C-alpha cells in the first residue's frame, strides 16, 4: 500500500479532501454536490471502520440535507422565477 496507509484510511482522507474542497466553492449548488460526495465517502468510511454509527448517521443526514436543498428548494426557486 502506498505510504503504508490502509484502504480504510485512504477513504477517510478522500472524504476529508472532498469536504475541504466543497467549502472552497463559491456556487452553493456545487458546494452541496461536492459536500455530498465527501459525506458519502464518510458513510463508506464509517462502515469500513467496523460500523461507526456516529460517522454514518451524521453523514447520512448531511447527504439528505444537501439533496433536500438541491432538489426541493431548487424546484421552488425555479417556480419563483417563472
């Protein structure tokens, strides 16, 4: 393994990197999409850690909140502009 880091740790690092990158985005939709990718990676990471429920539950909630704002609120914004 590269640098003697386990696959589980690599997933954790990728998840962290995605979250960091998401907060650098100016566009809120892009931020939510990249943030969701990071949160999804954290859910996978939580399962790879022999089931870490705090990580899984928190990041599942983050994904659902991002989906809500991307889809539900996005539709409301489109209706308001028409």
